[in-house]
C-alpha cells in the first residue's frame, strides 16, 4: 500500500536537493546557512518519525535560529535568461500549460480510478490520504512532461525550486509549523480553557452574542495562528459545541461551515498566513510586503459580519 510516508520521502528528497545545490552555490555569501536550513527540513521529512520528540524539538530550534539570526540569503542560480524564456514561449505557445494542466487531471484520475484499486485485497493507496498521494503523483507526471517537452537539464527543476524557496525563505515552512501548533493546542486542552474564559468573561447568555463571539473569535484566533484549520478545533471545541450546539441547539453542519469561513476571514488579515499574504509580494518583489493584506481587509471585515448574520439566521431551528 502506498502511504503518506511516500509523499514525505518525495518532499524530503526535494529539500535535500535544495541543500546540496545551496552548498555548491559560491555566488551566495550565505550559502552555508541556506544549505543547513534546507538540510534540516529534509531530515524532518525523511526521518522525523525516528528522531523522537526531543530530536524534532532540537531540529525546529535549529531552523528557528538559522532564520532568526539572518543566515538565509537569496540565490540566483544559472537558469534560462529572459530572452531564452521568450524564445521558448514563442516556440511552444499554449503547450507550455500542459504540465500545469496535468496536475488536476492526474489528481482526479488518482482519486477516481486508483483509489478503488485493490491488490490481493489490499488498497493500492491509503484511502484516507488518496488526495495527497495523487497530488504527489501528479507532480511527478507534470515534471516529467515538462522536462520532456522543454528539453531542459534534469537539475533545472531543483534549481528553479531552490530559487523560489530562497526567495520565500523561512515562510515556506510556516504552514507546516502552524498546523502542528493547532494540533498541540488541541491536545493541551486550550479549547476547554478558552471555553471557560468565554463563559466566564463574555456575555454569551444570548444567542446573538454567542454567535458573534464564535465568529469573531475564529477570525481572531486564526490571525494569531495563521491557519484556520488550526484555530477550528480549538474554538469549536471550546465555544461552538458546548454553547452554540448543546445549549442553543444549533445545527452542527451550518455552524461548522460558517465558522470555518469566519476563520478564513482572519486568514486574509494576518501576516502569519505567510503562504497567502507574504509569499506573493516576495515573489513579485512588491516593495510593501503587507500590500496583499491591506488589499484584503476591506473584503474580510464585511464578510465576517455577514457570516455572523448568516449563522444567527440559518444555524438555529425556528
């Protein structure tokens, strides 16, 4: 059976490639910092389950020290020049989009065709992780097609990937850390403590107040954690389930759906959602790194208010 570990190995090999090419890049004066950072990321994916809690904690501290001490620098690997890219664009035209279009196609085929396949009674891939495994397969297929179509060197994907990863820097790993933080908070019982604080200090004796606390709390907690998926179990376990669902008899499906959308409103307004809000300005070299957040706030706030109204109206039986 193909399990999620295969995807971790693929990601680990990618980061190991970044580390190796960074160490060989004499044009980058911070090449050893980059090499160490991506090497630690590779170890995390390749052997994290064997390091134990202490080993993984030391690894994370190493990543934080390298990033916090400014040991990461941008690289400029030798890739195709703007003139060469223009020539390739004229030569291949719309065929350049074929590798990218392979991603959704292969993912769909993997879920619809490969997921049900069983060999000797054993599923070909882990049914619970079929989407991620199919996505990894799609990346391999798309990459192979791009190399065949464009006739580029085998090292070009790693070099281009390293250039993008160095441009984004430590923020490339932030979603992984924030998701882990949400799991830690849930296991530590933070949701129960938040529920106790809410019921003690906030006016949730009326349905409207309870709905507002949950919706705005989801947005605020998401802004602190940078990830609505991390905030959801904490706020839902502490506020939505005991107060909105049990006490007021709200519809769990409606409350959960609108609550998650309220968390996404917080995602639009926080720099901790680095993959959405900080990476695009870095890649596009926009001088104001918070330009995306400033553009999104006028949409996020009205949407958050509308979510509160919708939950109040739709989630509770008449």
